């Protein structure tokens, strides 16, 4: 008899405004759930995937097994859903970052939990479920897991809800060990593994719209892997975005290679404009990088910057918000996210603050990078939260958008991209509800392709044919 499996991404709890959830989370589908679906035998299971940021997770009829991806800030909602489905007679498994960092807490709310990579745990979960002995902790092991990543079941996601349909992972882990980074509690501090290149090629061949967001922790960290990826991507017609650390700017030729292979935007963790903060949190690569020069090199290569900044480190005083936004404007950073420092369980940052008795609460729904859950050293928690909000506002003013867009090649395109990315909120809900996302995707795709680049000599180059 066929079984029914329901895979759920619970809504982040502080985001009780449905419209805001759509705005914030309709950019990417839940890749982990689609990957777990890809590991589940199609001939034995009917699989449903529900992302609560864009739709209800409720389904009619009996469900045999429920898998819930559990981030820290949605843990409360995940536990609620687990109780609901267990009361309806289903077996419930929790997996993801939060059960991995706090297994003793998570197991109290489910029949079983998966910790670490699902590729080496999920098949055992299914086997034990079939035998009626599902229980306890299923520990996924890291080494060898990257080779087991299956094709994600993109056919199961809501086809009109996401801006970028093709998210992919080609490697896992990162050579750096920043104290605040969650990857260390999931993968361990030193683990790095790339997927076999033939597997990546197979997955890339399923990309139909020429647009990919790589979700690797740090795609460009391992040059051998990255260059093998460049070989696959160069000339393929795919434009892509990914995350990278600042060390990639030490070799401008490497950035040129990335551009030639279709890279158009990189998510870069600047974290703090204070080198002391970076040294104090083991992100020495940032402490030893000239940020303005690094930004110039990204721009010379034709690669747009999506910057990430964190407030609340020990050297941050009340002026940090204004100084950070001023830097982002001066460096012409196109898009940015700002975060309140959030000590995540299992990280050295959490351990240190807990030892100093500076953790204010363990209500996980507030661990969402919008709230201060610890006592900062040089300002009050309230001032930290207010400064964080103000930084967003100041970064998103039209004056800031103009200053960040003008003065670089492709200014009109940068302006359009900036406004499209940062100012579409009032129409975003309508775009999702009216099923217009495919048009938004096409527009976004075009904006990415019309990227003009400038070589260090100042010579303008046409976009390279892809
Ligand atoms: S460079 Fe980025 S991914 Fe790597 S450890 Fe630091 S924060 Fe995490």
C-alpha cells in the first residue's frame, strides 16, 4: 500500500504578518525538503511539500509520516505542528539546524529527529518507519554525504510562488570558522566536501530558465572545485549568484573567471566594519581585508555585491549603525541585509556569552536576527534593536539608492535592480497571489544579464555572451 509523506517548512514565528512573510520568503523554495523528497522512493510514497511562508501546511486525509524542517526561530511552530500531526495519528520526524544543535530539546516533541546531513540518516528513518520501530535520534554523518545528494523534486514545489526556482548546493562546509556561524554546529568546524562534478552537471541540466542561486556555504572557497564549476557553467547560458568570503578579492583574475562563468552577484559577509570585532570572532579574513578595495574589485569584475552586516559585537557603540550604512553607500553595495548579532546554540559565540551570563532569554522565536537576545557590551539591547531598524531605513532611502547606483558602469540597470529588489514590497503580495511570479523571474533574469563590467584599466566591456 502506498504511504503518504508530508514535508513542512514551518513559518517563522515573529513574522505573523502573512504579507510580510510572502515578501521575505517567496524568493527561494525550501531546497532541503525537495531534496528529502528526492531521497524518498517515488513508487512507495505520495509526497506533499508545504512551505508555511507562502501557503497553509494543512492537508486533508490521513498522513503516515510528517517531516518538519526546524530552524531555531521557527522551533516553537515546528513543535506545535508536531503535536498536531501526532494527535492525528502520524509519526513525526524533526530535522535541520535546530534539532542538530539541541537534540535533547527537539526529541521531546517528535517520534524521531535527524541530526546532521539527511542523506546519511533519512533512508534509515524510512526503513525503521516501515518496520514500525521509528524512534530516537538518527545521526547523519558528514563524510561521504555530499556524494549522496539526489536530484531535488522541484516538481513538488508551488510553481508560481518563488522568484528563483533553481537553488542548488554543490559543496558543503567552509574553510573558515567564524565564531557566530551556524555551519560549525551542523557540519563541525573543519568539514568541507564537494559533490561529484558529474552529479552537479546532471542537476544543472534540469535548469530551464537559466537562473541559479547556489546555496553553498562558500562556493568560491575551494578553487579547484570552483574552477570545475566554472568549466561546467561557462557558455551554458546560466547566470548565477552565490555566497563568497572576502578572500576571493585577493585575486582579481579569479573574479574575472567567475564572471565569465556567469556569476553576476555574490552574497558577501562583511559582518562588521571594525577589524577588532572580526579578530575577536575568528573572522580574520575580514580583519585583514580593505573593504573599499575589495568592493572595487568585485565591481571591476562586473559582479554585484549583496552585503551582509551584523550589529552588536563587543566593539560596537551607538554610532556603528550610521558608520556602517555610510560605508555601504560609499562602497556602492547594491543590496544588503542587516542583522542583530544572534548567538546560535552550538556556536562558540553562544558559549562565550552564556559563560559571561549575557544571554537574556532562550525564547527561540526571538533568535531571528531582528531581536537582541543578549546583553551587548556598549549599548542597551533596546538601542541595538532600534539602531538595526534605522540602518535598514537609511540604507533603503531613495537618496541612498541613487548614491549607490550612480558612478559605476550600468548605472541605470543598477538603479532598476536596486528599486526592484528593495522597493517592491507593496506589489509583491499581488505578484504571488495573481500568479505573476514567472514574469517577475523573467524580469529579474534580464536585469542580471544586462551587467556591464569595467576592467581595472577603466575600459568598459560588453556583457560576455553566455
Ligand atoms: S566565512 Fe561565512 S560560511 Fe564560512 S564560517 Fe565564516 S560566516 Fe560561516
